[in-house]
C-alpha cells in the first residue's frame, strides 16, 4: 500500500486494471490446483 501511488502513476488506470485481472487469474489457478491436489490425495487414501 505504501507504493500504490507510484504504481498508479507508472501503470496508469488501464495497467492497474490489467494487473488486478492477472493477479485474480493467478489466485484462481492456485485455488484450482489446491483443490485438485486435495481431491487426488483423498481418492488415493480411500
């Protein structure tokens, strides 16, 4: 949060939106991978 002003100046509003979307996609991919790993472990243990 300290450098949010600098980020807004460097990337401009469209760049900030793009960064937010990329971060959201990365977070979703990590969540899907964790769920897939959990299901795989559950099936192997059963």
